[in-house]
């Protein structure tokens, strides 16, 4: 779960947040990647598998989001950054296993995204020895899974060009890019944001700059953002996700879950245009 920072322009000042489930955030990631590609930015390839991997990268969270746990320090559900290592790695294992139901290449990308997540959000220098060992064992397990997927897929001519080291790394970075864009959209872009290490054409890399723009609309939450350089096929891209407006803080997990179940649904529409 992630939380959209409260803003008066979102129509509800006060002690509330919009709680966005991880699968809804991942759906937004998939929408972004399905819109991706132009003369300067190569489209995802193999398209359907890579877009599906982005769209399902948080499938492991389905059960947790149905019964989120309470963070007693915040009085709200745990965000994805606040869960303990044992729980978090367990969710990722489940996600990779579930992704196999769609296919080996999407599952490969979900597994590879674990490398990205732990590289970006896990600080081994501040972790306990036990947590550091859990993460190390988990990533080694995922590396074995990734090698097995690559070996199995290598017999299929469809994936001949998608299994080179360069192609796999490019697709990992594409999923990482739209994941980060989706997170920033979910959290709420209030000032310029930079997304780094974004694949362009071939082996090229660049940075995307995302900034607020005029044009908020009347629907629930409608946000206008600019992106530079422009990585999408169309000249305007609209993406959507859904959360629930959660009021107040809680000391009881059951009460928090009841409040979340009964919370007002909120649609977040984001319109992206070139800067």
C-alpha cells in the first residue's frame, strides 16, 4: 500500500490520506508501459510479456491488501516500505510464483524487479544481521529462478532476441522506470521529480523530468503533469488508478480494516503531456 499525501486541491484537507493498493499502483505502471515508445524511446519487446510483467509486478500483495496490517507508529496500514523483511520477501516469493500463471517471461521480470526494489529501498548497512541474511538468501533464490526461466525460454524462438543480457537488463529498467513513475504519481507530484536510468533506444539511458502542470479537472482527483523528454507514442497520455480515502489514525487493527473497507473510493486520473 502507498499513500497519496493530503493536499487541499484533492478536495479533503485534514488528517486523511488516499490509500492506494499495490496492485492498483502496478496497474498504472502497466498503462504507462503500454503507452511507451517513439523515435527516441524503443517500445517494449516482447511487448505483451513486458507490459504484463509491469502490470502484475505487485501481484504478490493481493492477499495482504485484503487484510492489511496496522503500523502502530503511524496509526495507518503499513506502507510497502514499512513492512518487516520476512513479510516483504514472503510477499515477493508469492508474487513470482503467481506470475508464473501468466508465463515465464512476465514471471522473470517480476523476479528481476525484486533486485530493483531491494537495490533502491533496502539499506543493508542499517539492517540487522538476520535481515541482511534473509535478503541475501532471497535474492540468491531469485537469481536461481531467473536462470531457470532463461534456460527454459531459450528453447522458444519467440524469445531469441529477448534473452540477451542487454535485452533483459533493458526490460528490467523499463519495469523499474514505470514503477517509479507510478509511485511518484501515487504519492503526488508537488514539484519537479527526476526518474533516472531510463532506457531510450538501443543501450541508451536518460533521465525523465516530471513536473506539475496547470489543468486539474473536476473528477475526484485529476492531475496534469509534464514529462521531458517525452517517451510515449501519443502526444497525450491519460492513466488511472484507484484508492480509498482513509480518515484518522488507529490503535486497533480490526478497526482500521473496517474503516478502510468502508472508506470512500477515489479515482486518480493523471494526464501526461510533453513539457
